């Protein structure tokens, strides 16, 4: 081991070693033991700090160890670490012994601020800092020497400053290069520890944020599942009561409330319906063997705990144990008992209507404590969902009533439409009877009149069947020759005075099974539409009857202008017309219904000119079994 020349000098009551060449020359003494001892002390201190840095020590304990080793190795009277608070732009002290009163120094123009900003160390001797306000906050007595070094992390970024002090005295020496190197190494260890601690704190905070986000996400998922379940349940409801049961049961279960309330105005706002669902609790919790009780009350005005929410449209939150009462007045109303349930805590939300609240919904007495902000948020979501469901339900009910009235109107239009043919026939036969002198002719006309009255009777039966939601097709054996002969006679009278030629083409001696009266109506409607389409220009209408296997086919063709393309796609819908004067748009809709009731179909065939409609009655050539 090489020899080192050192000179023992007094410094603040301690021996310190000088290793510069000039000092070695002045000393002229060879000393091995003290230098070796010093090197061992430094190495041991560094090992201790490194070991502590790798162990799971608290940051404060580690920094106290670093400060103690700094003070010991450089023979200082005091040592501080100042950590930079970047957000506040302040230096906050950490001192040996964990002083309760930490020193906070603004990052301004003092020596510590300069070291922190520049990242370069500074040595100060007595008098070099006597006028520094920054220094007066630190030193408790006059200081003879000070060493200020930056705290730099692994990225060489300054995160604070180290301050080492020697008190003023006769033998107090300034800090040496060796002292600066030792403090610099230990300060580096402290900076690494501070960075690791900050990283750990950041990770913990991030984990907490992730856990909170996960909990919030799980709550949102539960809320969405509840809303989805409510939407499905309310969609199946056929009354306000069924809707209330579906909502209150699920809401009370999700929030852990003892009771759930729903108040709704009737559609005409003349009355208020109050629904309450009560879950039975015991001291040990919910008695699952006892089902929830549901009650309904209808009165001219609400007098329960939701009355103010309904009338004023304001939310409500009340907890008697916490002394909170937001929205519910003090006094007897707090002591109200709803279905044997005394109100201890309550939250409620209005159901928003167009101009005023349509209702209100509330929860009473949470099982495991007061209602939370999450409960209130869930109630708001459910309130919005219920308000939408009630609006849709009321709109659907109103629409059903309108559709029922519309159906009645459609039926009346159809009846009036169909009455034209038998009434016209009756009127014509009555005129013929008055002119006929032969008794046999009058009897024949009378028989035709009676037949038309039978048709009117069948129409009456059809109206009643429609009102009862029934369909009735009277399938009987029909001789096709006689059926078509009667149809031709009826159509000739229908088309009398019009510039239309009527032709019939059919097979002879065919027997079929269908409702002759209703098929007569269907074919009359098709021929009448064809005649209206031909108009004054003149043309031909052909009624063709053929068979295909066991199916019976009726085809009505005309030489008119055809069906407009914009009408063809919805030709068989009610009230669809091609613009003819006085048309009801019901003729083809009636034809389709008659064909459908026979199990058949009607379609518009493609033709080069005019229009052609085909009615197919499947298995009409086979006798139907009763």
C-alpha cells in the first residue's frame, strides 16, 4: 500500500486529514493508520447506506441515516437535505433527528436556491452568508463553514440540495474536496431514495385510482344491467301497476332499501296513483322467506312523503340520524309512517313531465347505513328511465285507442262501401217489379231482392265478427256455372250505362267449395275497380275462371291504363287509391282479406297493357271436412 503524507490539524475540536500536495509537503510526516481508518469508515458508511437503500426502510429512516453518516464522516455539526416541491416552488427541509418543524424556503435568490437551479455546489466561509435571509432561517448559531451540494437523481436531474454546517470556532476549518466528494456520494444515494419513494407513492396513487375506477366501472355496469332489466320489464307491462311493481322491486333490491315508492299522475291529471313496495327486515337482516308487500292507492291528491317532490319538482334527501333534511320539511311529516314503515332516511327524485312532474320516485331506510351519492345517482337514472317508460306506455295506450277508433272507422267505411252493391241491386229489382205485369217475373225479382237482403245479413254478421276479433268463412258446395251466371247478372246491372264490355270465360260443370257470398264481393270489387280505371275511354273486362290441380283460379283482366308504379307496391293496403274521384281505397284490401280467409292469395300479374288480378283458392275443388 503506498504511503500518504498527511498533517493532523485541529478542526472544530476534531482531527481532520489534509491530502493535498501542499499540505503533505508541509507536514513531512508519514502516517498510514489514520488514513486507512478513514477509508474504512467511508466504505462502511457507504455500505450501510446502500444496504438501507435496498431494504424496505421508510424514506424518513433512510434519510436520517444518510444525514448521520454525512455529519460523522465530514465531522460536521449539522446536516440538512432540502427537497424541491416543484408545484409550490419551495425547498422543504429534512434534518437529522426528524425535527417536527420543517424549514420551508421559497425558491428565490439564496445559496440553496442557486445550488438547486444551477446544479453546482457552493462552499461558504464565515461571513459569506451572514446577510442571507435564507440562511437565518436555518442556522441556530453563527456558522463557520457551510457546504451546499445539489441532490441529483439517476437522470442527473436536480431534485433538491444538501447543506452541511460547521459552527464557528478558533479551530474550525473550511470543507475540503474530500468532504465534498463524500457528501456528494451520500447525497446521490439520498436522491435515489427520494426518487424511488416518489415513484412508489405515484404507483400507489395510480393503483388507488385504478381501484376506484374499477369500482366505479363495476357500479356503472350494475347500473346499466339494472336499467336494461328495467327497460325489458317495463316494456312487458300492461298497466301502471305492473310497471310500478317491475320498477320498485328491482330498485329496492339494488339499493338495499326497506321501501320503494312511486307516485304517478293519471293521464288526465285528475287523480294520483301511489304505489309502495315494502321489503320485510329483521334485526339480523332481510327475511328472505317473507315476500315483499305491494300496495296501491288512488286519491285526488298525494299526501305522502313524495307530495312535495310531486308538487314542486324538487329532489329530496333526508337522514334523521345525521340531522340532514334537504327537501322535506321538519315537523310531523318526518314522523310519517308509510305502510307500517317509519321514515328514518329517504331520497326521492321527480319524474320530469312536459310542463310539470308526471310523478315521483323515492327510497326509504337503507338497510346498511345512510343513502350514498351513488344511491342518489342510481335513483336519478332510474327516475329518468321510468319517466320515459311512463311516457311511452301512455303514448302506446293513446295510440291503441286511436287505432281502435280508426279500425271502427275503417269498418264503417268498408260496410258502406259494400252496401252499395246490394242496395243498388235491390233498387233496380224494385223498379223492375213496379214495371213487370207478369206474376212470375215479379216473383223472380222478389227472390233476387231477398237474396240481397241475405247478403246484407251476412255483412252484419261480419261486422259483429270483426268487433269480436273473429273471422268466419262459410264454405259450401258451389256449382260454378250457376255462381258465375248470378255474378254476371249482378255485374251487368252494376255496369249498366258504362262504356264497358263484360266477358266471362270459364270451364263448364265445375264443382268447387268456397264462400260464394264473400267471393262474389271480392270479384265485384275487382270488376268495379277495373271499370273505374277504364272510365269514359271504353274497354273490355274479362272474368276468367280456371283450375290448376285442386286449386281454383279467378282472374279479372281489363284493357285500362294499368296500375301506376308508385301504387303497385302497396296496392292491397287500406285507403290506397290511384287518385280516382270518390274512391275509398278499400276495394282491394277487402279482396285480399277475403282471399286470405279462404287460405288463398291475390296478386297483381305482369301484363303488357291494362291490369290483371289473380285470386288463387287452394284445394277449392276438394270437399272440405267439417
